[in-house]
C-alpha cells in the first residue's frame, strides 16, 4: 500500500486518509482516555485498535467487515484520544469517515433508507420543517399526555431508547428562530459586529440558552446579526455518515455568513462550533481556499469569544451559588477550549467554582450514541454523576445541548438536587435586561 493508492478495500467515495492511519505508534496513551475501552477492555474498541482496523482495510489485509462497521458507530467520537495522543492521531475522525463507508458496504433496507434520507436530507436542512415537526411534541406536553405516559410507565414496555428519549425531553417552548430579531443593537460602547449561528437543537430545545447568548453579546457591546436562513451545521450528518449532505449544508452556510460582513461568527453549541471549524477540511476541493480560510478565522464558541475580547463585568448582578463544570467533548477535545469557560464562571459575581474530577470525561450522550447504546451510555453517565455528587455544587454547568439533555435526565433520574444549566443561562442571570 502506498500513499498514492490509499483506498485499499475502502470504497472510493469518502475513504479515510491512509496517512491518518499511519501516524499511530501504538503507544497506548489513548487507552485511559477512551470510554468504550474502559467499558469493554477490548482492544478493537480502543482508539489504537480502531485505527489499526482502518489501516488493515486500507492495506487490503482486511475486508470492511461487520466488526469494522460496529466499531465505527460504537466510537463516541469524543476526541479525548486526540487530546492524549503525542502523534496527533485523530481516531474519532477516522471512525466518523468510516461511518460513510459502513452505509456503502451495508446499505439499509428500503424503509430504513427512506426514513434516514427524510431526516438527514429533508428535515434537518429545513428550519421551517424542523419547527413544524416539534408542534405535536409541544401539544403532547401541554395537553397533559406526557404526564399520563410518564406516570403509567407504558414506555417501559418498549425498547430502552424510547423510554430514555421521552425522558430526556425538556419543557418545550416555541422555537426561537422566528422570534429573534435579524439585528440586535449593541448596548453601550460598540465593540464590533458578530454573526450568531443559531443551532437546530438550541432553537427547538433550549431557546432560553440562545436568547441569553444574544442578550449577553448585546450587553457586552456587540451588534448581533442572526441570519434566519441558517441551516443545520452538518454535525448530525457527519455523525451518521452522510458526508455529502453535510457538504451541501456547509456550502450554504459558508456563503450566507460571509455575506453578512461580520467580524466574528459566534455559536453557543459546542457541536456546531466543532463542525463549523472543520468546514475547511470537509469542503476541500469544493470551495475556494481563501473563502474557507476567511470563514474559519471568524468562527468562535461563545466562551472562546468572550475570553478573547474580554468580559466586561461592570454592571453584572451577583448570582450567589456554587457551580461545577462539565466539559463538552466537542469543546475541550475537538476545539481545545477548556480554560475560557472556567474563566467566565470565575468572573460572574457571587459564583464559586468547584472543580469536578474527570471534568473532560464524556457524559455518554455523543449525538445518538446515548440512544443506540443505552446501557453503555448509562454506565458512562453514572461515572460522571458520581463525580458531580462529590463536588456538592448547587449547579452543574455545561456548554452543549446534547450534554445538557443527557445530564439533566441523569440528574432527575438519580434524584440529585443539582440544576443543569448552559453557561450562557448562568451568565444571562447576571446580565441586566
């Protein structure tokens, strides 16, 4: 196998890069960081084991077997191994690409394929359709049907993922996207103009988070532009192995935001931020390098942005409380943002930060992983909840909607007293207005 012929037993379209599999030295530094290896003790479920499988397929020593497919989806893609790796091996991203290969080698049946295409290619790319799809769920909650379902425990008769998915639902409000003004002016001395990338989950599940993000940005002196046409960042498509749909969404968002003439593009969703920062790689050969570089240079997570420009603390109200912080994988490992959220928390008047052991250990959500592998997800979550309990903090703060859904569900289920908040909800409580 040579670098000039890297496909081997992979399909031509969206094969992992052979050079990515060659970097692994098999040193084992990744092993203590991998949740699936901690659960199974199985070499093939470790980062170095998964990279070895991909390399064997590329070198035509192994077919793309059912075991390779299983590991591609069993990986949480938490990127903790990348943080630990001295050679910079990106095992999670290799497995993410292998998910596209899995669909090529093991295509779904007609019904499964139609459902997958409807979700990934019709619903997620359409903000209007997404918003309409949540109306029945809001009625389900408001008409008291949810109370009956939960108290009857009828969902216990079905698969575990169904009971968990229903239990994770927060109280839904109207989607935020139609409510947000296209332009929110800066308060006080103007410091710049930012584009706000409003994520799908945020507008539907956690509108209060993004409402507070815009409020904070405005209070901090930034004019906030929220393009209503914004489409899904593509993260769910990458997670499910539909890289081509992710590219189409990326191309749309790239042009949309570069037209806005903003200084920065800010998001409050760690998963969105990680996907947006990877558009350069995803769209290589599909868009002009100059445009991709310009777009990438503007992307900031909200905590990264506030840390960079400096948080104006004058006028902030005191929020007397103790908090601990869970680091979302796609913030600390995928984007390398760890100190900034803590710095923000320490600057909020009245807030006392208590560090959690293994703060950067995955919570077990990982997009749809927590529903596909409900028992394993519970084990990963239990480890996180034990560390939370040891802090004695009143609030658990995080910075990604998937983590927030999983952690809030886990805390309620365990009967623990902590409230789970996004960091922008807490900063929003301290921000006047």
